C-alpha cells in the first residue's frame, strides 16, 4: 500500500523519489465528507487528493471532479466522497 501511495503522490508531484517529500495531506477515506476533501485541497494548495478504503488506494479525487460532480450537480458537500466516485 505504501509503495502504491508513494507512486501516486510522485505522479501528482507531491513526493520525490529521493525521499525528500513536500508536505503532503493525509489521504482521505471514502467515508469522509466531500467538504473535508475540499478543505484539505485548499489548505495544502493542491488540486487532487488520494482516496483510500481499508488502507487501499481507491482513487484520486480532483478539483475537476469536485466542479463537475459537486458544484455543477448540486451534490451536498456533507455527503461522503464515495457518492461522487
């Protein structure tokens, strides 16, 4: 799991192979509120975040996902992330 997560973070430019990583947000669970994902993205100035379930990577939630599935469709920000995946 850690290898897959590190690989995903490297693809997103949030970590480097040399081990010196930029501060990264904690991955969020599929049960976390959409609002929590938006807050973490805003706080860390990032446009995507890793979503996990039971310690396994389930996907990457992006700002584009948030715009299309939350803002445009009027999804309740307190709904779980799983509702837009």
